[in-house]
């Protein structure tokens, strides 16, 4: 049996393979591109392609694909075989540098938000050498970016790489001011914790709502849910443990650092957490993780649900985006140091994040907005829709002392003049974790807890990288032209704390008093739905910031607003149509049939000519008959509302109509159907119950 070290990365064209097989000069050039983001000489592509092909074929690969991330939210791939005809009528295995570097998928068949017309089909995929190629099945997958014929980004990777380059540029300017001129590259790293549910394939196949939408649109709470808090970190069930063991092996083969696995809070809910990697690689790995979870689950007769809220009444699933800033020298810029300048440097980067989150809280909120996540944010297992930062008591007290220019109470006689006195070292565990905070500092990184479980982490990190790059640019522009660096640095940090302390909140984010304080006292944004927040990507300040750093063009921003709102509308409409279909063809007939069965029983008892009580049958039959009519009426109301969709050419107006008209009617229809489920015999109810779904995996 192979060991973990033998399995890990066995299907990845990683540094070990490149170093062992590439010519030394080619390896050095490629390594420089990966480490520093430098330009790759295209003349070397043929040599890389030849070695990559030989390696892939030796692993059993017969095809290759440019693996990319269009704006569908999932990955895309078109497979081409390595074979080419030979003169003797056979075939030879070929793969050129041109095929490695560039592909040409049909751009008109992917979402473009108006960037491309249907007849303008040409698009390009371009090799991302900073993310290792890998083998999936019998196909060599080459991570790529995806753009249109005219150069607009049609994917999530391109703007992510741009945002990383923007942050790198501005961070290097700041580090140079502190004398750190040996740093060649700064990058962000991410460790996305992935939550998910596992249910049996048998139960899944009997639920049209799960098959079509990924979540249950009807269902009452079982007698037992998560009230006993016995599932969290509980002993793994044998079937789940077998799935996790298989999943780990598959992920390790792909070089994915799957590290932690455990039961989550809700029944049938679990979590996988990886080790941190560079943000664009972590994004690729997370997309692969979700795909692999679903494939491995199928092998075990299970279905992996990645929807943010597959079941009402129990915790939904998120994806905690643990984000930090690193240098190529191994330094974490969000970790307090041991010397005055290190401490001041840490505080400046910390303040850059605080300023960025406050200035662009709307961008962070809309980056996690989907129809699915709207059901999760603000519930008891997720942070509210309001963005705030948790720093903990000690770090907050330090910032308070700096703002007021007074000694820090935690260290005797310590004046907070930066660059002269040493910031007290503090442990990352001097304060409790705050599960209710959307954006929590955890010692040397920030944990952004609002990302939905099915979403790509690219969107969040694009906005976070870009906003922090803007803060750093503002700081560098000021500090590069001052005579007294220490005084200017001190005043800049003080000003940031004073101007942006409203975003810092260490309390209970679930408390209604906080919601009121955040909105009315602090003036923070509270965008409850995708329809509320997505249009704000078009706000002038956001467009200016994103375009000035080259992360998006204005046209690309407008297209993304269009695509995300269109996706929101389509998702809700599919859910509403599914509800109509289920209620009309299954639920109403079931309740009518059971009420008829009860009525027949009443008639049969009364026909016996003796005084037999029928209180249960009469009351239940009466209530079910009323509910059946009510369900029918509510179906008609929802159908009428659906007829109005598509009537507006303005996608923002369309999203608002769906939020205000479709979603409330869906809620009303569900309430009636769930009430009917509570009194309908299991023999008549057409679908597996919540109890069946949540407790079926043994």
C-alpha cells in the first residue's frame, strides 16, 4: 500500500517533476515565473510541453484540456487527445508549446454580460504557469485564464491574478519604506474551510427540489435536529469515514493539502479544511475539492450537497476564507514582529486592511452574494449581512492607545510612538474566537466567514486584494514624500484608526441591538439580499478603485453586475417553478387523496349505524381540505407572479421584482405545504422527510 508521501502530488506536474525532467535553464525560467510573476519566454514552451506530455502519458493520460473558470461559477474543460496521424497510418502522441500556451473555446456560449454577442464566438484560454498542471482521470488539465477575442476577462482567474499583482505592487512600495528591499514578491495566501452535507443517493433521487435546485423547498423539522449539539466533532459514522478516507486520497493525488476533517454542527453536515496556499492556487484547489467531493460521494452511494442552505431550520454551509499576506522571504505581514520597525510595519498593514474593509464593505458583501447565500447570512450559524471586523480585546486596546496617544495599559510606561518604542508582543490566543464576526483577526490572518459553500473564493479575494492594494497605495503615496517618516507613519496610523474604528466590533453579531447600532449609529451597510447589494459594484468609488488598479475594466464590471443579477433571477425562478411543479403534481394530490381516505373512513364508520367517534378523522379531513385549497390558491398566485418575470429589460428592476414578489409567495406556499405535511400520513406524503434525509447515512 502506498504511503501518503508517495500518493501526494502523484498526479501533479509539480516542482519535483519539473526539476527532474526540464533542462536547467528552462526550469529556472519557469520557476522565476511561478515565484515572482515574471514574464515567461514563449520560446521555452515547446520544451515544457514535450516534458509535460511525456509525464502525462506515462501516467495513463490520453487527452489534455485547458481547465478554466468561466462566470458560470463552476469549471469548464474541452478535451483533445494527444494523437496525431503518422505516415504509416498509425498515430503519434504530440503536444506543442502552442497547445500548452493557448486554447480557443467558444466564448459566446459562456456568460459574458453583454461583452460578447452570440455571433462573436472567438475566445482564448491562456496557460497560468503559477498553478501546476494535473491529471484528472485520463486527462492532463492545464489551469488557464479565459478572455474574449478583444481581451476582456470572461473568467474569475484573470481578475484574481490582476488583483494579486496590484497588491504586490503596492505592498513592495510599503516594504521599501521600512528598508525591506530584498523582498521580490508579495502575495496573499488562503485556506478555505469547506462545509458540506452528505445524504444517501436513494433519498436524493426522491426529492425533485434537491435535484433541480440543490436545496429542499419544502419540509418540516424532524423531532430531533441539532438541539443536542451532539453531532459537532462527534464520532464519524462508518460510511462517512470511508468517504472521507477516499476523498483524502483523491485530493492528495492532486496536490491538495487536505488537512482537517470533522462533523459539523447540523446532522449530516461535515467540514474539510486545507493547509494555506497562494490565493490563485487555493482557488483552483477549492474548485477541484468541490468537484472531487461530489464524485467520491457518488462512489459511496451518497450525494454531497454544497448549497448554502439545503435544509431550513438547521445550520447552512459556509466556506471560511482564511486570508493573509506573505512575502517571498517567508514573512507573514499580518504577524506582529519583535522589533520596533516590524511592529510599525505590522500595524500599517493591519490598518490597511481595516481601512479597506470599511471603505469597501459593499464590495466584500456583494462578493459573497448569491440566491443561496441570502438564505444563510444572518442565521444563527453565519455572520449577519453587515460587515464588521473582530480584533479581540488586546489588539483593540493597543489601537485605542495609539489613537489617543496615551500609554498602553497592558505594558507599563509604553508610549505608542511608532518606530521608537516596541509594540508589546501578544499571543494570538489572548482573546476568544468570535463566530459571529464576518471578518475576524486570528493572530496572523483574517477569517472572512461570509463566503457561501458552493461559491468560488475568487470573487471574495479579488475584492479583498484590490481594496487592500488601494489602502497601501494611499499610504505609499503619502509616506514616500515626507521628510520625517516616523512622525508621518505615526500620524497616518492614528488617522486610520480614528477614521475607521466604526468597522471594529468585538461583540455578538447576532444581537439585534448590534444590527440597529451598526445601521443607525455607525452607518454601516446592511444589504440583506443579492438584489440589494449587487448594483453597488457600479458605484463610482468602486469602479474608480477597481479600474485604477487594472483589476477590471469598466465594461468588465458592468458585465459582472449583469451576470450576477441574471444568475440570481434565474436561480429563484427555477426554484419557484420547481415549487409549483411539486405542489401541483405531488403535494396537493397527496393531501387530497389522504383527506378522501379519511372521508371514506368516516362514511364507513357512520354506515355501521352505531355511534363511533370520528373526531381525528373529521378534524384532520377538514384541515387538509382547507390546506389543499389553500395550496392550490397559493400555487396560482406564484404562477401569476412568475408570468410577470422577464417583463423588464432592466436587470436591476427584474431582480428587485423577484425579491419583492416571487420570494414572498414562495415562502407562503412553503408554509402551507409544510403545515399539510405535519398532518398527512407518511404513506401518502410523496417525499422523504427531513428526518429521512438528515439521519439516513449510517
